[in-house]
C-alpha cells in the first residue's frame, strides 16, 4: 500500500478511502486529490482489488464522468449485453435496471467476451432507504477457497456459456448486439469465437472461455467467469421450474457447463457460491460516494433494496483475454 493513500481495511467492508478530511465534500477538491494521487490509487487498487471512496462529493452524472476520466485512461465497450441498463450518454450507464427485490450474485463484468473492462467505476447519486449495496469479492481469495476438483476441472476444460435470446425473457438479440441485422450478429460471432444459429427469429449462441485467468500486470491467477452466475442451479426453484417448463433445459435464456460439455452440477454451484459469499464485502451507499473495481481481481454484485436507488457505472481500461494466460491444470497454491 502506498504511504500517501490511507486505505481502511476490515472484514466486512470494501477497502475504503475516506475523503472527508482532504476534500471536505467539495467536488473541486476531490478532482484535485484524485488527479494528484492517481498513481497511488492504481497501486492500492492492484493490492486490494476494489476501493470505496467515501465522501467523494459527486452531485450528478457530469461529476461522475469527470472523475471517471481522471481514473481511466481509456473507456471500454459493453459487449454482448446481458442485463437491462439505461444509457445516459457519455458512456455513463445505470448499474442495472433489474427489479429492486432481485439479488445480483457475484460476477466479473463481461467475463464471456474476448475483450472486457479492466476497471469499473460506480457512483451513488441517490442512496436507497435500505440495502442495495454494490458488493465486491476478491476473486483471488475465491479461487483459493474453492474445492481443488472444481479448480482443476475448470483449469483443464474452461466453461461454456449457452444463450437463447427470447423476446420476452432476458434481452432480445437486437438489444444484446445493438443491431437490427442478422448479418451483423453473425459477423460479430465469427470474429469473437461464438457459435450462433437461428430458428426463425430466435438466436442461439454458445462460447467456451477459460474460467481461470492470470492478471496481465501481476500474473496472479483469478477465478474469472459467469459459470455459477448463469447456472440453472442459481435460479430460484420456482423460476427454474417455470423456465424449464416453458423452454426446456436446452432453451433456457442462460445456461452454463464445463467447456467440454460436462454438467456443472448443483453441488458444485453451491460450493462456488459459498466461496463467493465468504469473500463478499459490502458497504451501504451514501450519496456522492464512489466504488472503483479492478474487474479481474474483484467480482461484484448487488443486494436487494428498498426505495429509490440511482447508481451509475462506467467501464474502462479494456483488457484482451489473449493477454491473460489461462491457468493450466495445476493445483493452486494454498
């Protein structure tokens, strides 16, 4: 940890930098402080995986975008969209538009694409009455906490994502790929190692990705995938029953398995989620606060909430999967 940046650490909250003393809630002071300490912030982020900035003083989306441009050198695209978001312009989005009662489990943004954000920045414009924390989990810790057979199997086979784009469940393909043309989808899939097929106006895709990669700067192995997040066993039993009845297992909006097609069984999904839960840290949002996440070192999620909640997000520092050598079939040092 760099001496000029004081990071408060405990067992329940994300690593936190309190800006109240240096910025006094004044946005201009926050701009100056972040600009002056950018190198130290980057070093602390690499050490901790996520940094919560309390009392950063952002008042609106323009303030948020201004701080994003201090903390990011490059913006990253949101590819193969999978969750509803509002685009506010200037590459600022709502964190998600999913219903408040729905928990969003831990995941790394765009872990299924060939190029993904290296960093995420969240900002709070309106804090909910209760709940609604943007949770984080260090996926280095998740990896070392997982049962060795799961780690070895994932290192050897990777994971497979299967998507069926329905009009009324999940995102339709036109929204997910941002086009009205099938040929655009097919060209994208060909260029990005995604198998695709059509049944009338319904799109089916499959892709295999490594589930354990190495951070391109530190060479640390990390658990990096949506394997449990989109498993059928992550669904509430009632919802799973309805979807299987409606579409069949082969037609679920999202499904995962090992990369060789072998099932990811219910007990393995439970083990993965337990490892995430043990590593998860949360802090209730307060208006004006920020959360900076290294998308390769930390997963993120969302607690259910009550009341209005306006959390914005930006994605930056794109990273190519080709630069993140996947972990081979060796046991992780414990």
